C-alpha cells in the first residue's frame, strides 16, 4: 500500500510539472510579446485546459497530507513563505486570465499580472526543488533552518533554471498548437531557451561536484541512473532535428521526455528518501489503516477519473488554434 501511494504521488507530481509547466511557460513567454493578436492566440492555446492542469497540484498536496503527513508538515514548515508566494502567483494568473477580456484601458495590468504570476509561481517551484536537492538543515529529525533556511544561491539558480525549462516547454506547446506568427516566434525562441537550459544543467552539475553534494554519491553507487541522462540526450537530439525541419509534432514530446528523464533521475537519486537524506518513505508513511481508507476514495475513484478527464479533454481540444476572440 505504501508503494501504491508513492507511485500515485510520483505520477501526479510529474503530470503537474508537465501540464502546468507548459501552461506557466506560456505565461512567461506571454510577457515577451506586445502583439494583442499573438497574445490572444497564446491564451487560446491553453484556454480549455489550464485550470484542469492545476488540479494535479491539489492531488499532490492531498496525497502528501493523507499518505505522508510527516513530509507534508515538514515541507510546509520549511517552505511556508515560498509556497504562499507560489499560490499567490497561481491565483493572480488565474484571475488575470479571466479579467483581461473584461477591460480595455486596464488590460495592461492583467497582462502584467498573468505574466508575473506565471514567472513567480515557476520560480518558487524551482527554488523549492533546488533547496531539497542541496539539503535542508535538520536537527534530531526536525527542520531547523528557520524562515529562510531554503534561501541559498543554488536554490535561486534552480528557480531561474525551472523558469527557462517551463518557457521551453511552453514554446514547444505553442509550436504544436499555433500557426503563423506565434508558431514562428516560438521556433525562434526554442534554441535560445534550450541553450539556457543546457547551461543551467552544466552549472548545476559543476556545483554538485565542487560542493560534494550527497546526491553525487548516489550516482557513483547507482550507475544505472545514467540511463536517464542518456534518454534525455537522445530526446535533445530529436528535438534539435525537429526544430531544423520545422516539424510541429515532435518538439513538445521531446522536451516532455527530457523533463521525465530529469524527474526520474532525481526520484531515484533520492530513493528511499522522501525528504533527501532526512526522512525515508517508511518513516513518512501514514498507518496502513489510513492508507487503505484513502485507497477507496482517492486511489480507486478520484485519481483514475481525473486521469480519464485529462485524457479526454486533451483529445477533444486537440489540433491548432487561432487568434480569434478567446473562450469567452
């Protein structure tokens, strides 16, 4: 039962990163264009699905709260401020998405809110992951870093890196969903963003070597982890070829595969810890009775129905979109 909930948590987290990742990435790119026509097309590319994407964050939080309450409590204690700021960014962009169509003179405020909320949410997510990778301060099994124990140069670097990664994911989604100027602009942005992501990964690797981060020992102990970077490298080669050929079908799939390989690398590097090198899966799991009780609701009905809803919605709203007036 514990492994079942670990799998549910991993899948829901990965789905959130991929689905809301391109959504946030489009929000970031939204702030880089001034054309109202292009902005409408970008919003239309996510209009039917953006709010559904964010429900996977709720699933992740619920699973942590119910199945791994120690992890939930520890992460909330350590990252209270970043999580509040992230949620504020998500709320702001959601409100801006709806309100920008209701005004003319103040539209610039909501456009700025949409782009800014997307950037803040993405940055805070990356910062949180970076702090976990670097390691949080613990004393006798309790978080002891204070209100800003997560704030390090490495965590900030990871925040910037995830913003670049989400923007790359968003640009590839625009290639698959849009035509004309929006798609052409995305094709021009993808190489720049890809180089930025590659530079970020190189800096992170060199930092891990220089600082002797514990995660590097895991790579030495578990050489099979190199399979994931190999998959990511192959996906990057296919991505490059598809960009040169202007093949709209492959960029988003390949960048998604790169994210999956990065996620798999981190997850197996930390195994069997849920909070790296502090709290293991067995220590974090709720009693079996609680896990079994959750199974009959969340595990057997809610998660499968959400997965089915996601598949159906992406199937129904497949194909290219235009720049006509949006979902209103």
